[in-house]
C-alpha cells in the first residue's frame, strides 16, 4: 500500500475543549503514516471521531496497531470484544456492562489502565445509545488554584462493587460479595502524567476519598463529577453504522447513554496498552 509521505491528519474540531473529527481516507489511516500525529491529536483533544469509516474487524485491529501497542481483549488472542447487552452475543459481560451507563474510566482496578479504546458501530440503538465523553484534562485545568492545591493531595478508593449501586440500588448479598471479590484500588484524585499534564480520576468506581469523612467525601466526588461533565468539557456522539471513535482513557471519562436494552445495539472494541501508571 503506497501513501504520499506528506500525508497529514485532516481534522476539524467538534467543540473548543473536546473532540476532533478526522477526515482522512481509510487508506491513509491504515498506512500508519499518520499514527504519531493521531496519537498527539488524541492527547490534545481527548476524543477522535472517524465518521462512517467502515473498518472491518481486521482493519480495526490493523489500525489500532498503527497507534501503539495492541492490547488483546483476551489472554493469548487479538479478538475484538463485542460491546452489547445481548447476553447471547456476550454472555460473560452483558450484566457487567450495565455499569457502562454511568461515567467511568476503564481500568481503575489496574495499576496501569489502558491508554485508549477504539469503538466502532455495527448496529446503532433504535433510540438513544449515544456515547458521552468528558475531558478530565480540561476540567482539571479550569479549576481554581485553591481547588487544585486541595485536590492534588487526595487519594480515592475505587472498586467495581461501588458501580453496582448505580444500576441496582438493592443488590443481593451474593452479588455484592462477588463484585467485592474483584478487589479495591487506591488512586490519586489528580493524575500527574509523564507529559506534565494533569487530569481528574473520577467515575462510578470511586466511592470514598481516603481519610475524609463520608459527607465531605461525597461532596468532593459528586461535585467534581458534575464539574467535569458539564457542557463545556463534554461531547455526546450519535452513532451511525461504520463510525469509529477513539478516546484517550487517561484523560477522559465516558458512558453509554440510555437506550432500549433489547434493541441489539452492537459495538466492536479494540484497545491500546497503557504506558504509565496512575501517579
């Protein structure tokens, strides 16, 4: 495959503080010639949208590899994960994915979270089903100096079981214990990246600010979630068949927006390996 060596990213901003639409051809994207530029743009903008690019699974995997280290979805393989609430298509994760309807960062239970996710639309929802994103770099940068000084000293307990109460307020004890068995992770509220930038680490897995009383802890987490997800820092993507969206998982939060759980909405996901721990 030959591509002009002068190929550059063709893009337009979606909103001032989040999102760019990438307009390059499929051939240009698969060549790898603009992989480094796309990575830089992803960190700058948080979310990249490739309208109706219509990658096959094989092309999506190949494109993912032009951006960095491919992170297999399953041990020993390079499968694409089917993101759907249809238990027949994804029996292991359909229940777990209910938590994806709430703001979150992927990988808060890991020391090194994934760097980015690539999601392509195979079957859109019959109604609703947008994916919402917010820029936690921009949200941090817009805080006052006093707020930054306070929040940079705080650490937060994260756990998967905390997200259960978002979609099932009265879970069974067995279900709660099953989720608690996954464990808990303590992370900084402000992530100081190797690049020098800083972002907020929030989401539905965050349930307690360490060494802060319960009421104040809730005020901080709810207040910052409300701040980070306001219109200025957010973008809601309305899916069309063939769309591909990449988000920087280290500097954004995301969520699936409400839709008919029986509509067979189907997304295919690949991931990039994380490169730095939460610090």
